C-alpha cells in the first residue's frame, strides 16, 4: 500500500519542531550566545519547521524593538552551530541533532497588511452596501 505524499507536515515533524523551538528559546533566554546584538535583543521564535528527515530546522524569528531585523538574523545564523551544540541536553532523545537555520518571520507584517485592507474605506463601503441589500 503506497502512501500519498503531501506537503503538509506530519505530526512527528510538528512535535519535534515545537521541542526544538522550546530548546532554542531556553538557550537564548539563558544568554548562552555571547554576541552583543543577540544579548541586547528580545527575540521571539514563532515557529520551527522541520525537514521530513528531521535533520534540518528552520526557525522563524522576530527581533522585537529592532528596526534592522536582518543584522539580528545574520548574527543568529553565525552562531547556529554553537546553538545547535547547546540544544543537546533538551533534545537528547533525537537520533540526529538538527542543523538550525534562522529566517525572519514576516507573518506579522502579512497580518498587518490584511488588517489594513479590511479597515480600508473601500471594504467598509462594500460591507455597508451588502447590509443595505438584505433589508
């Protein structure tokens, strides 16, 4: 019996991604990464996506209170091997320690754009026109 391939992540990928997210968060909160930019920045990790073989983890991060997200992302990627080494105690049940990559999380920007569109006068006019048609 063949299994249909899907682009959706499996339960295992989601579970391991959440474990990796929690472990990276702990490493950053404890201040184990000795980089002035990372130490002075509050970093929110919204999601970690795992590859199907669980060997690669992509962490989507949002540096809070910093205008230049790219410099923080570059600093995190420079220290990715060190961070990977510090994940060991929390992820010792894994067969392979995943390589960690950091990417800027743009989902909040997308939500903001959608919210602005929904609040625009054109959308409000259309909504009021629909309310008038129902009466």
